[in-house]
C-alpha cells in the first residue's frame, strides 16, 4: 500500500528547513538580498493593516471622549 501512496520515496520526504533559526534567517536574507530584502512585503502589510489600526485608534479615541465626563481629563475620574 505504501508504494501506491508514494511512488518515489525521495519525493515524499520533507525538505530540510532553509534556516536554522530567526537570527540565521535575518543574517542570510541580509547577506543574499541586502537591506531591501528585509523589507520585502512590507508595503502589502501596510496596505492590509493601515486602515485597521486607523479605525481602531479613531474608535478608541472617540469612545474615550464620549465616556469622559465634562470637566475631567480621563474616563473614571
């Protein structure tokens, strides 16, 4: 049954990890791709997360302002 599931045993083996750890990953990417390689993909991250954080902080600020009684500097005082 095993040969039917995996006709070539070498193809079924998991490849070795490219990096030994986070520091090795950082050093390898910096060495092979330069400083630009460390920031690759950050523009997509900013597009994805930017509006989420803006909405979160805006709603938090508005909620704090709404819950703060007149004449107080913070909610709960």
